[in-house]
DNA sequence: TCTGGGGTCCTAGGACCC
DNA sequence: TCTGGGGTCCTAGGACCC
C-alpha cells in the first residue's frame, strides 16, 4: 500500500500557521515580483480567484473581500516543508518526497489499521507544525492520489484520510474522479479523451490498451494499469538533480545587452552554487532570452542555445564564461527583453568523471569556489564576480511575511 | 505600470554503425 | 525495371507534474 500525503493549500497554510488571525479568512500568495496568484486558501478559492490570476487584474477583488495577500516567502515554505517531511518520515521506512508539499510513503507490510495510521499522521503534522494535510492510501500510487483527493474534498466525512482497500471503493472512486483530474493526465490528453466520450477515470480504465498506447504512449498504459490496481509506478529514490535552472522575469523590459548580460551572469552563478551543493559538474549550459509576450505593439523574439562545454565544471567563473558565450550567440539588438534563464545539464559527480586529454577546468577554481561558498554561507553577504549585477535587483515583494523559522529577525515576539 | 519558477520522462527522427 | 536489414546513440520538443 502507498500513502500520499499532501499539504492543504500549502503556502497559504504556512502563512496562517504563524498568523492565527488569518484562520477562516481568504489568503492568496503571489509569485515572484508579486506577479500572479500561486496559492489560495479555500476561502479565496470559493471567491473565484483562479490559479495563476495576474495580481493587478484582481487587485480590486482582493480589496473588496479583504483578502490577505502575501508575496511568496520561499525561505519559510521550504523550512516548513522539511519539518512536515521529517515528521512523516517517521511513519514508514520508505519515503519519497514528491514535491515541496507532498510525499509518498510505502506502507507495504505494515500491520496497522491504515485509516487510523492516516489520521495519526494528519493529527501529528497539524499539532507540530500547524499545517493541515490530507492522506490518501491505496494499493498503487495513482489510486493513492485519487484517495487523497477524496480525503481532501470530503474532509468532514473522511476526517482527512481515505483508504481505497476494496474493489468496490476503487470502482466508486474511479467513477467519481473526472479524467482531467487524474494524476498524469494533463490538459492535452484530457481533451483527446473527452473527444471520444471518456469523462471519468473509470471510462479511461475501460479503454483498450492498444488505444492508450497509440494515443498516450507507454506513459498512459502505465497509468491505466496503476489505476486498475496493478502497481506499476513504484517509489522513486531521491537522487541528485539532473538539471538545475535559474530563470526570472524582469521588473521591466531590458533593451541593452549589458543589462541582460549582468542578469544572465548572476543566474549562471546561482546555478553553479546549487550545482556545487550536490557535488556535480555540468557538461552543458542552456541560455534563453524572451521578449515581453504581453506587449503586442513590440517586436517579439525569443531564442535559446545549448553550449557544450569542452570539460565538465562547477566553477562559477567558467560557467559564467560559457553562459555569456551562449548569450552572445542569440542576443539581438532592438528587442525589449522581459525574461531570461540559465539551465545546467548533463551532470557528472565531481569525484568520478572522464577527463579530457586536452582541456580541463582551471584547477585553481575549485578552492576559490569553496572559499566563496563558505563566505557567502557564513555572512550572507555576497562575494560576487565582477560580471554579475552591479546593482542589486530587488524583486517586487510588497507583502512579504517574516522568515519566522529561518532568520532571527523573523522570530515571533510574544509579549505576555 | 503590472502576467512565476523549477523539474522529470518519453518519443520521433536524424546521424551513425556494420 | 529492380536500391537491404538491423542496430545504437543523441537531441529537440512535447507532455506532464508541483
């Protein structure tokens, strides 16, 4: 049996956990630059605020309904996530952290009442962190996802935990679950399925394997098996990242090469830092730039390039060099750029990799990077490369809550 | 004025091999 | 007249997830 534990409205719940006056009130959390809505409390959802809603278009609604608006506080959410995950890891020897707010637990062979087990997790996490979670338990991952949906949707009846452990319950769940809500069926496939009259997960399960294979590839077939109760999707061990990206939308349109270049250099450095944290070296760097797609009056241009490195490296200096080389090859004058990004790919471990006979990473860089990382880690002040931003680019974050759990300045002060 | 960011996996088709 | 057959590896792009 698999359990899928999912935090309810995670970012909104994190804000609420440290600000109890928000209980029962609508909350939205905005993306970087306070751009769009990326999380909503149930109250905000029922006011009709869609996921991804541009904040400026909904400002009026926020004010009219007295909605609590927050800038994304990823320091807080990341820390709360690890607290929740740590607690849940005590409920099974095998945990797969699937995203910042969800994890799977392998419950096979555990001699417990599963419903009680689920309720216990929920109670434990709520009491220790203030974050409400829903628990779905079933013989396969896809069914656990479905069970989780039921637990969340019918909390009053389920207590926030639902187990699919009989054929009747499986069929009932599948008939209830709309095909577009099935984990692994996105917009595209949902449209294709609706077109042939498939409305529910149950309908999908009745389709012939051949049709599914031809129209949805092997991915669809696996999903179908999983929903039919044949465990096909297994626990996946947490491994090192296969790609690391830093991409940003700018505050306004950049029209000069230097502005774009400085940002790209900083993105490259951020990526390199993350790369060194997992002790990898990269062999490829992708750089992309995009004009402002919302400005219909302006010329549109976007392009990307993949730079193949002559040797694997994690040196910020070298990664910046190659990123700039890539940027030069795609940069076009006269465009107002609104977004850019750097993606590192094709990793090897820094202790074991095939060296090139002719080229190698500058050996002086490794100790230098180590020193930089230590300084930046310890003092928070950035030791930078000269190529990086001259000025600090401040994201718009007008509604940022304190870093309650990760900064002494953010700690809650209680006056008795 | 203003519109997010970071991932994984699969496949078709090209380039190459014998 | 007539143009084989069987592979591997790589990559760009698509689809999906949160």
